C-alpha cells in the first residue's frame, strides 16, 4: 500500500525506485515504511516487500 492505496509494484524494488515512480519531487519528501521513517541515505538499501505499507509525505510551503 502506498499512501493508503493498493498499488502493484514489481518484486525486488527498493524504496528509492518506489519514491521515483510515485513522487514528482523526492527532494521535499519523507518516506515511511511500515510505520518507520527511512532516511534518504538509506532509500537504496531498503527493499520493499509484499504487504509493506509505504507513506510518502511531501512538504508544501505556504502562508
């Protein structure tokens, strides 16, 4: 699940590949896998598995 919606992803993808596929601005993003925030430096090392829940949270400025 990505942001509360069931999404089909290919096996053996890492978190960076998921972020690149589903986010238009990874620089302003926090990624969470199964309730744990993952630092950007670790995105390549984190494998996404069947049943994982991923939240991609973007920061939006305004006032």
